[in-house]
């Protein structure tokens, strides 16, 4: 499905990372992948990159660093002449952002910077490498609702979803599609760092008509891989739910 394609995959931290499974599936479907990581996690990502079917190069990108963003196209250019797509699999909020009424603007602004604005920042930084068009795919947690514990991360995801629509508007004429996958809860490092994450885990499977396994990132990764492929050529600004069907149920 992806022979001859090259993708930039952000967000591989551990083998549990959704991005790891997207990178693995993409390689299995014939693509080349380039990973990003930053700071102290670079070493961990390099180790995890060896567990892919083919070891992938890891380049530095802190998505809040203007310096890294400015250098991104050059760093990608050391490994490939062009990209066919980018996976945004980045999310972070300080602990204070998970207490809605008491959260400081400093904590909230960090959550929005890393988790929402970064989609635009990454898209623009990678754009010079997608001169023949491409696909940008990101991961959200359905921001249509007020969830238990998610708090300002939920607000950041609402901004992220809106950012995806504006990016789709502005990059569509350049041949770049922008879509999100709204995943159900998956036990990753980011999820486990959310205080009270088990609240989601315990009820999701019961509410999902086709069931939901919090330990299985593969259904989510498959949807991301499909959206990166040529199989959604007229789809942009979309949010595809991969949540066992929970979003469509009343109770
Ligand atoms: N796990 C879930 O339940 C779930 C559900 C829906 C959506 N998501 C979303 O999936 C995406 C991937 O998260 P995950 O669950 O695989 O967890 P993860 O912890 O494996 O991945 C999060 C990644 O974000 C990266 N990151 C954080 N700050 C960064 C920065 N400043 N610059 C660059 N990278 C940075 C981390 O290094 C890490 O690789 C996130 O956007 C998350 O919100 C997760």
C-alpha cells in the first residue's frame, strides 16, 4: 500500500506509543520512515527505533523550539529528497492542567503550545519537503465533550481539532490533506501520566459496541496509516473515530 512512500513520524517514545505502531505498519506496507524525538528522550527513541522491522533514523525535533522547526526540513533532507506525509503524535500538559478550576495560564498555555499549535508549526516546517503534496495525520481524544480528568488537555484537543480544519483549508491548495484520528483510551506513557486515566479505561469497553482494548494501539495505528496512504484522496479536515463506536452511543 505504501511502496515508495516516505513519512516523518513524530512521537515514538516507547514500544507502547501509538506512533511506534504507525511506523511499524507503514514499514510493513513498504514505506520508509524517519522518526523524531527530542532532548533526553532521543536516546530512548533510538533504542526503540531498533525494534522496528527496519531500524529508522531519528532526528531532533522539540515541536516548541523555533530553532528545531527552522532546521527540520534540512534534517529531513539528510535522509530523503521528499516526504509523502507526516504523523503528528505529540501531546503534553503539565500536571496542573488536569485541575480545571485551579489551573494556571502558564500550565494551560504549555498544553496548548505543545498539543495544539504544534500541528500548525509541524505542518509548516515540513511543508518544503512535501512540494508534490502529502498527508498530515494527527491524534485527538474527541473534544466534543467535557470528560472526567482530561480538563485543559481537553480544551487543548478542541484547539487541535480546530487547527486541523484551518490547516486543511490553507494546505489543501498545496495538495496536502490534513486529518485526525480520534482514538479511544490506550495505555501509553502520555495516558498514564494523566492523573485518574483509569476512569476512562474502566468504562470504555462496556460502552463500545465492538469492544475496546486499552492495551491495543493497532486499530488506531491502522487508521493513521490508511489516512497517510493514497486511499483517502478527497478527504481533508476530517476526524475519523477509532474508539469502538463509543462516540455514536447515547449511554
Ligand atoms: N493514549 C491515549 O489514550 C490517546 C487517546 C487519544 C489520543 N491520543 C494522542 O496520541 C498522541 C500520541 O500519544 P501516545 O498516547 O502515543 O503517548 P506517548 O507518550 O507514547 O507519545 C507522546 C509523544 O509526545 C512527545 N512529545 C511531548 N512533548 C513534545 C515536544 N515538545 N516536542 C516533540 N515531541 C513531544 C513525546 O516525546 C512522546 O513521544 C498524543 O497526541 C495523544 O494526545 C492518545
